[in-house]
């Protein structure tokens, strides 16, 4: 979807919802100059078009006991085997995100664990389940994440 395919009022609605997914249709209307019913129709249309894929909460993982965030690049040990790594690792709950990437590695995973020892255990499970080699980068600080859409 190109920028020109999203008109300015819809873009404003997307920006507002990205900043506060719980914003009411009334407040969206005030911010965009539309009636509540017009905003409701636009939001439903944005959902149907796939521009809004869902709503969620921003979670404090450290407070949940998962203060360690790491990025794990994985590469199949035997590239001639079927590329089914995402399916193989789907049920490993510590994996928050999985992206297919260009470059030396095939996938980049964002993982969260409680301790370095838990990360070490997780890496062993990923290697075993998916038959991959791993390269890990541990996050020291996060200055911003999941930034909302802007103009």
C-alpha cells in the first residue's frame, strides 16, 4: 500500500490509534473533525483493508520477569533441507517475533528471557528444534520501540 493510497484523514486516524489504540471514536472525531459515526466507518474500512491489523497493549516485560531481550539470527545448518524454521520454532514461547531477512542469516528472532542462563537454554532449544546455527545480540537498553506512524 503506497502513501498516496491512504488519504490524510485516514493517515491521521492511523497515527492516533498507533499512539493510543484505546482512543474512543468520539475522541478520534474531535481530533480529525469528523463525526463519531464517520470515524467509526473509516476505522472499520481501515481494518477491512488491512491497514489496521489489530490492537494491543504495550507490556513492561521486565515487570513480568523477562528483563533480558535479545535478537537471535538463525541460519539453517543444511540449506538443502526444506525452509520450515518458522513452523519448527512457532511453539517456543520466548520468541516474540520472527522475521525473514536478507543477508547471511535466514531469520531474525526477537526473544525475551529472565536470565542469561535462560537465554542459553533457549538458544540450545532453538538450535535443536530447527537444526540451525545462531548468532545472538543482547539488548542493553531500549530507548524507543514500536514507534507510532508519523507523517
